[in-house]
């Protein structure tokens, strides 16, 4: 490749990213339309229309039409239009399209069914897919398949089965509802500080769903235990108030269509259609609908994509002083100033969005802290101290960093994760030099524990598995490229790069990255996976920030295919330069950046974000541009010509 092509690519990517800013100077991005979200919103609106005087027919019709138009060729649906068909989404779309929608809730007099010939054909194709993957469409088979998919975690299996029960797909009456796991909604009446010890069958963010879905199951098929039944009936009003208190101003729990729709339809289906939760939730669903009839998985990831964009643009001075100030003015007020009603998180963290449904979390707080440094250096010390303390308080006993809450530990999205821990290391190291002495000591202790956690969770092949990103082509859908690249990059920060343990971990991770590179120069989610822009950019960035000189690295490249036996420095540069060349070509020098469904939302819901390939490419290529010298590029070009 030539240096001019790389520079043109960087300029084009930066220009395109800057053009995507909102009027206030930040970024909102655009999340993929989701078949799962669209199906759930449609069912919630249909059920609400049956028992209230609210009219949703146009939205319902557009939602069903979108589902029919975006059914996969095999008859199923994936979470995005680029995703493989899966059981959960296909079952929910089947329920939404079926003429049984709302069979558990009688229609008002004069209301008509929604089925059309196209709808009937789509249902038949969906049923063929389900039979092929479940065996038959009996209620018992559906329940067994869905419960097996999620194991002990009821965060998603109970809601899916609730939808099937509400739409008549599990049969009728109490017999059908007994196939839905009874969530212990009465536990929501306990003090919040008890939750980490109660071992709830749902993750920390799902308490409102625990209440609504648990009440729906109790309403239709109460327990045969008279004492427990009495307790649950007694606590219905109290636990419903807990869910009411946790509903944000927007009406959308976590700004998420699926979670909000689950709660709305469960309350409508259990005789609570007039509750304020339903009224506000319906408003959120209406406001979230897109013109084409679809719904996204969440309203936006504005804070996340903004802080990532700042990092991508800031290193090369592409943000002027006025731009930085506008972003800073937007970002600072988003920091939590009081205990959050959803997770009881202390002040100091940031959520993924500036909207009222956001909840402070580790990844976004780390990214916001790094952005603050890039925007204003050490001047925002008070905000940084609060954010650093928030993250230190979040660290689990195992030394790792979870998403929302310390100490829950048992279920996904509550456990520690390597990618979150790595991001925390980057944030701590960024601000460490200007922190008060006592806080520096806390950071040092936390860093040592975090590195030990990463050592224990490095796989035998040198990789790390992330929490919030996946790959549908990889074994187990685990995106080892994202996880390994994130950790390898974090192990180069000043706080840890000199330690012998960090060097060993980093070297082993580099070996995995070198082995995972595809012949053409790109990376996918794992060895042998198709290359993507996002994953290649992450790998390039990790290789580009490796400390020099290379004699500090002891990377085993003996088993790396397609590479001559050269010194370590040459192997790393060759891999990085090959990745740069692949990105320049794959993006048509920055002009074309198709997104891949690598994002994972709650309970393994796939999404893609249109800004990811732009931001990740700009970050990776900018880091590579700083690492590579013109003489090296010329040398590499001549070697490969």
C-alpha cells in the first residue's frame, strides 16, 4: 500500500464521521432495525388496542408488513436483517404474525383480525423453520427448546414464553400458563440491598420485568400453595409500585423496546391496562416507531458513540477547540449526580445514552473518562475523580469489572468481563498521574487485581472472550478478536506495561491475533471467520499500540501460517500493515463502511450500529498511521510488490 492511500482513507473517514454529528455537536448514531423489537412492539400495541380506546392499527399494520418483508429466506428471523435466523426471534415474530395475537385478551366488540394472505404465507414459512429446529409446535416442545437456550437465566426465557402464552401459541387457560416459569415477583418488595444475596433468576436490570411478567403468570395460573399465593396477591400492589418508581420519564425502561414491550404486554394481559406504567410505556413505543414500520433494539447509544468518536478524532487534532467545548458541554451533565433508581448505583457513572432510560455502566463510564481527558486534559478533575471512584467501587471480588452492579455475579451481564476490565484499566491509567495520592493508591491496588483477573481468564490459546460483542460466524458466537484486541491494547498502558505478568499475557494474546488473521489481511470474530471492518480495525489498533522496541516481546510466531521466519517486530508490523491495507481496500478508502451485526445487547440480542465501522476504522488506522513510518511503508510495499 502507499501512504497517500492511507491518508486519503483517514481524511474521508474523519469527514464522514464529523458530518454525522447532531446539532448539539455530539453523535447519536443509528442502531439496526430489529425484528425482535418490531415483533414485541407490535404484540404490545395489539394487546393494548384490544382492551383500551387507544388506536394503534396503522402502527401494527406497518410493523407486521416490515416483518413479512424482512423474513429470511429460510423462513426464520434474526435479530437484525443481517443476522442468521434464531429460535427466540423467529418464535416471537411467529407469535406477532399469527391470527392468535391477543387470544388471551378478548377483542372489543367490532374489532377485526389482522391476518392477510401475505401474513398467512409468512406464518407457514415460520412454522416450517420452527418444526425443523424444535421438532414440532406443541407447547411442551416450544417451552423445552426456549428454556434450554437460556439455561438458568430466566431473563429472556420467561418473557418469550409469556408472549407465546398471551398470543395463544401455548394453548389456553391455566394449563398453558403453567409452562411459563413463575418469576418470584414478590422479592421485589425486599430492600434493594438484599438483591445481591437473593440470587434472583434474572439479571440486575430486569427487576421491572420480574414484577410484570411474574404478576402475569400469577394472574393466569396462581400457585397451588395457599400461603405463597396469598403472599403474592398481597404484594401485587407494592411490587407494581416498585416497577412504577423505576420507569424513566421517557416511559422506556433502559430506552429498550424489548424490555418495555414485555412489561407493557404483561400488565395489559394481567388486568392492569389502565396502569400508568402501561400508558407511559405505550407512549414510548409509539415515539420509538420508525417510518418503515420497524423498531430498533434501543433508542440510541449516543454517549457511547460520542465518546468513541472523540477518541477516534482527538488523537490527530481533528476536533477544534469549539468542537471539543460543545461535546464537553453535552457530556458533563450526563454524569450521574445522584443514586440511580434502577440499580441504586452511586453518583459518578455514565450510561450509554443521554436519555432518561439510560443506566450507568462500566464500559460507558470508562469511555467517558477517556473522552474527558481527550477533550480537556486534566481540567475536569472533579468529574474524573467521581468517575474513577465509581469504577473502583464497581470492581468485583474476583478483580474483574461487571457491567452495572458489584457482587451480583451469577448471571450474564452481572459477571465480571475481560473487555470491561480492560477498558477500566485504560481509564484508570489515563487519569492516574493527576489523581490525588490516596486515589492513586486505590488505582494501583485495583490495577493489580484487574491484571490478575485477566490472567485467570485468558484462554489456553491466548485469547479473551468479551461480554458485549459477539460474532455469528464464530464457535459459540464468541468474538475472541474483539475481546483479545481490547485486552492486548489495555495491557500496554503505563500502569501495567512494565510488569512481567502483563508482558506474558500480552505476548500470548498477540500470538492468538497473529494466528487469527485471514490470508487477505483482515480479521473476523475468530480463527477462520469472515473478515469484517470492525474486527479488523480492532486488531490493527491493538497491534499498533504495542510498546517498542520489540525485544520486550516474546511472541511465539513459530506456528503462525503464511509468514516467513523473521524477527518479532517484523511479524507484528507485517500483520498490522496487512490489516491496514485490507481496511483501505474494504472501505474503498473510507467511502464505504457496511456494518456487521457484532453488537450484543441484553440476553444475546444482536444489533449493529452504523457508526461502528466508521469509528473503529478511524481509530485503528489513526493508531497505525502514528506507529508506522514512511520508510517502513515503502519497505513493506517493495517487499510485497
